[in-house]
C-alpha cells in the first residue's frame, strides 16, 4: 500500500490521544492495541523514508588557521 504523510499524521494523532480508531478520508480502521498502532506507525515511517530515496550526505570542511 502506498502511504502518505497524512496517514502518518492520523496514526500519530491517535497514539497521542490514546485512541485505537484511526480515520482516513473515507475509511475507519480500528486497531486492537496501542502496540499495534505503534507497529503501523513504524511501518508507515519506513515506507515513506524508502519512497523518498537515500538521504544526501553533506560534508563541511572547516579551517581554523589564520590563513597566512
């Protein structure tokens, strides 16, 4: 399934409120426990990070001399 940031927001909102029911645009999902919500949140985060591709690495070099 393709997840969006809105799916992640809905899951995190439910976790913060202690609810086990999550509503998406036209669907309602009821989870059995908060642990199941946490697993779903982790799965959505992983899916979103993989879809974004690898993170770019920035390397900054600093010089502390006087430049003489």
